[in-house]
């Protein structure tokens, strides 16, 4: 039996002021969730970022719930970049639509003269899903629905919340919790199957902590004109 040991990956998501870093849009929210051997460890990174002179586009604000007023006292990217890079280290990044997030991250890194990420090194769950489900919707919401991933914790598109959801989607895209095991001995594989059928264990889950959910709830209270509070 060959088992991959201590494979560390970082599920990453960002929220931005708009859709184009080339036109000056900036990152305002970074979330990261650590995986070891495709299992969430509970180790996370999350930060809101002041985009300096750049204002939130109304559409982006409606999706994320993040406002210019909320961001006013948040740190600049240059103030958090070292902690962010230390957390990520040299681990592969798991991203849904990696071209978008890597483009924004590299734009921010270039501003502070830091080494850039290589897009080819990222694991793009959007590309995986397009190959696995050709012609079907493959946005994060659609994939959560397909894999029965609980989205009840998501009121807005926050970076950390979306990372938790994407982590579960990623494992399902790979085929489940046993996707990183390779059995060369068929007798061992048979025994593993028999043992698994005898002792079914519940799926391990690392949802946001009470502290994280409480902080998210407090953030939502600061919004005066939230889209989800409006009548349809």
C-alpha cells in the first residue's frame, strides 16, 4: 500500500472591488483554508484589506456585502503580505477560477515588489469541473448543490466562507476522501473495503468556528442597505 504523506494544499478565495485588476480594481478580502492529505485541519487565514483610493463597485458590494465604510480602517495589502505569504508558504493553491484570483494576487504582489504566483502551479477546480461535467453549470453554487454541500452558513460571498465550501467541493471533485490512496495489493484493498463496510464513520467536517460565525454576524449588522434585506 502506498499512501501519500503530509500533502499540504491551501484552498484560497478573494473578494475584490471589481472585476478587473488591469483597470485598477483591488483585493479587499482574502480567505485561506489548509488541507493536509485532502482533509481540512482547521487552520485558516483571513483578512480584510483597505483598497486605498479604489472604491467598491456597487455590484461587487452587493455580492460580498463589503462596503467602503467597512474597509476604511482595515490594513493595507503591504501590511499583511508577509503574514499571508508565510501562511501559504510553497503549498499549491486550490482556487475556483484560478486565473481571476491569481491575476489579482499578482497585481497586489507586484505593487509591493514580492515574487509572483505561477498560474500553472494552481489547482483550478473550475477547470476540473468543466472536464468532469461538460456542459453543466460549474459555478461554486452549482457544485455545492451537485455534491450536497451545506451552504446554510453563506449569507454573502465572503472569502473564508467560500473557502470552506470549496474545500468540500474539491474533495468531491477528486472522488471523495480516499482519492489520495493507491493500493498495489488487491488483498489489502479488499480488506480495506470490508473494514469500511463494517465500521462506517461520519464524514469529518471543519465548519467555521463560533467565533468566526459571530464575527461574520457582527459584520453583517454594519450594513445599512444590504441586498438580502430588500424585498424581492
